[in-house]
C-alpha cells in the first residue's frame, strides 16, 4: 500500500514538474503562430524525453552512475569536457531564464518591475536548495505545479472545437503567413523544450539522491511513462489555448502575461490565481532542478562528492558551483536581456547539444557490465536508435536555421 | 610513463611503416604483489587503432549487442585490431613506438578475451575516467590517468592512479590542457605534479574504483577541504543533515 502511494505521488510529481519556462514560452508562441500544426512535435518530444529519462534513471539505479559519470566514461576526458562546457553554458542560460520567469510572475502580481525581484528570487531558490531535503523539495514544488491543470480547463471553456483542432494538428507544414524555415525552427524549439538535458541530469542524479535500488525501477517507469506524458498533455493544452485565442486575432506572444491570458479570459480571477500559482511553482521547481544540475554536471565530471543526500559541508565544491551559478544567472538576467529571449535560445541550443548526452546513455543502457539483466529490450532499442538519428539531424540543422530565420523572427 | 602519453602515440613496424595510433592498453593482473589489490596490473597488449567513441562504446565485447546498427557500425571498427605484446616492442620514444614485428605478423584477436587464469582489463574502457570511491562511499575524484613503472624483469606495471587537474590537463592536451596545468601549478606551489594514489590501496574495480583509504587522506581532497573551510562551512546550516 505504501508502495502504491509512493508510485502515485511520484507520478503526480513528474506530472506537475514537467512544465517549465521553456515549455510555457515555446508552446504559447507556437500556438499563436502555427495553431496546432506543430502539436506532433510535442508528442515526439515527450516520447523522446520518456525513453531518454527512463534509460538514464535505470542506468543510475542499477549502477549508481548518474548521467555525467557515464558521459565522462564513454566520451573520454576531452570530448566530455566539450560536452560539459556546452551543457553547463546552456544550463546556466536555463537557470537565468527560470529566475527571470519567476521575477516576471511576481511582476504580474505586484506591478513592480521584475528586475527588482531577480536577486530576491535567486536568494529564495538558494535557501530552498540549502535548507530543504531533496525529496520534500521535489514533491512540494512538483505537486504545486499541478495547479497548471487550469489551462486544460480554460481550453475546454474556450471550446475551439475538437474536430477543428484535430484538423489543424493533422496539417503538416506552416500556415500561409509563415515559412518552412520558421516552421522547422519552432519545431526544434518545441523539441528542445520537451527534451531539455537538465531533465536527465536531474532525474538520474535524483535516482542516486533517493537511493533507488532495483526494487524502485517500477517507480522509475511509472514516473516517466505516466507522469511525463501527462505533463506533455499540459504543454499541448497551453498550445491549444494560445491557438484558440491568439491565432485568429493575429496576436503574437511576447510576454509571460499573455500566457496567462487564456485562463483569465475564461475562468476569471480565481482561474488566474491558480494559473499564476501553478506557473510560479512549476518554474520554481525547474529553477531548483537547473541550479542543482549545474552542480551535478561539474561535480560528476571531476569526480567530486555531490548531492543533497550528504551534509552540505561534505560536498563543498558541489555547493560552491551551485552558489556561483546562481550568482552568474542573476547577472545574466540583470543585464536586462529579455528573459523570454534567453528562454528561446536556451531551449533551441538544448536541442542542438542533445546527442552528446544521449549517445553515452544509449550505449551504457545496453552494457551488462553496468546494467546486469536490465539492459534495453530490442523494442526500446529500435525506438531509441530512431531518436538518435533524429537528434543528430536536429543538432546539425539547429544553428544554420537559427541564423537563417534570425532566431525565428 | 603515463597512460595518457602512451595512448595516441604512433606505432611504427619493423619496416618503419606507420601502422596506426595506440588505441588502448590491455592489462593483466599477474604482476608482483601490490598491497590489498593483490597481484599488480601489468602491461599485456598494446592495442593499435584510434581510441575514439568506437573503442569507448565497448561493442567488441560479445555481451554488448544493442542497438544493432550502432553495435555493427562501432563494433566493426574495434574487432580484430592488431595488438602488440611487450616483447614485440623495440623502443618507446616520445610520441612513437617502434615494433620488432611487421604489421602483417601482428596478432589480431577478435576482442578482449579473458585468459584461463587471472583477469584481463582494458585500461581505456574499464579504468580510465572511472569514479574513485572511498571505503565509506565518499566520492574521491576520477581515474584521470595511470602511471606505469618500467621494470628490469618484465613488462611495465601500473603503480599509481593519477587524479585531479594536474593529471587531467595532459589528457585534454593542447592549449587548454597547458592552461589547466599552469593554473593548477599556480594554486599548488611546490606540488606541481598531479596527485598520486598508490595502486596498493585499490580494493576493487567494477563500474567504479573502490579505495581502502578515506578520501580525507588523499591528495585529491585538498581543494575540497579548501572550499569547505573557506566558503561552505562558514554558511550557517552547512552541518545540518
């Protein structure tokens, strides 16, 4: 019974914690510009993150080796350092984006400029990281993110017509106002938003933090196979709301307040309160995850003690990296770079950097020296290999497309 | 001799023709006794062929099979690579290894096969870049490099694990490597060389390397202690469980 409850809680946590600032921005933007024509990318991205996270969680559970250990072992010192530099930089942008997003949410509520809130938000994030235990931290914010379900309710109220939405989703290719290049660019953005590398850094390190054993593999499966797709449905609901409200009126999404508009327009103040609470919790949990990931990646590359399962003083360099990363992230946001733009760049670059992280995990998930009898099945390998091909193509196409479309403008 | 210097060296056969780079080093555990680890790891075979993603994937091992296409592609590049024993080597020069044999006469085993007695290891795949863990489960750095000692009475033996930025710098190489080395030397005046961990305190090697000495007694702990004493321990709550 306790196990059932634990699994149920894990699913809800994964569900509520799935969406972050990247998903909010990418799904709202594409909904407003392309309707549901890019919805299939969200489905592809969710399947991708599901198999990626399941493999990394299983590797971490069976061998106690989290993702960046495996990257170092399989790519070697030099190539792993390249990966570390890229992943760390992208992750830092993501931390900045999440902190900026949190500050923007507070601006929406208080009317006071977001820049003032940035340092305070960063301090709040750090205090939670410093003080709160891993499992509590993960659950409280993950569960609070469930408030985002109001977007599904808003979509139902907006009533775009299921048949029309499905028809739009079945059309492949851009609307007449958009080019194929921007269509492809936003497809990559959506994929990057769903498959952000920090998710696997965090998820696999979390398996070690929570001291998962072979018995907990079912927890791993349930979290990933049920929780993530439910989170993906929320992403689609956000896209659907945006498509129903903004696309017919030719409005483009440039500010976080617009993400909340479908909810406040249909469900009024109560809905808006839920929405803001959900967004804040979801982004806060992502801010915690990305800040931790900064520490995880560096410490795991160099072999330092890491983790919140030990006293902070016993993992000094790990906590030092987190502290410094938060400081740099604050500086990035305070430079008045638009947090939404930072988010867009972070998710697109995430997509480009994926293969270097994905390949080592795929190889090790097949290696009985790490996995014993829990290696990948043939079926999983077939899908996983397909994704490898896709990710490599995306990775090659990203930078040229970014320049060609001037960042999707 | 550091493993990092060996891997990547050019191998030249008896006719002076280049065969390829040193891709890996196979070790066998039957050297002279060395602490709790038992018999030391000694030089077994020099594997010729690049040490890239293909060799690190480990698909030449028969029990690693999937995904099929990846296994085929990468496995083909690592199966039947030429190997040279210690007695086949005429001279080890800087960045160059001369063999006594001709390319055609070299042994080409299908893959790393276990001998009847003892255990054979791929230094590149099974030792390098592995996590060091102390007896209480604390993480204590990575196997950044290995030190091999030449011996009069036989093949070289692995005597030391090198860990920390001083050892990592040479693995990374180039300008960045030189920069890391110089920063490390600046921060650790006097030490200069990388931290060494005697192979005699290695307890066990599996997907990580377990040591029998606490991390606090290793040279790799210096920087961790610095960060703890000067920053983290000064923040209230650093000792909370």
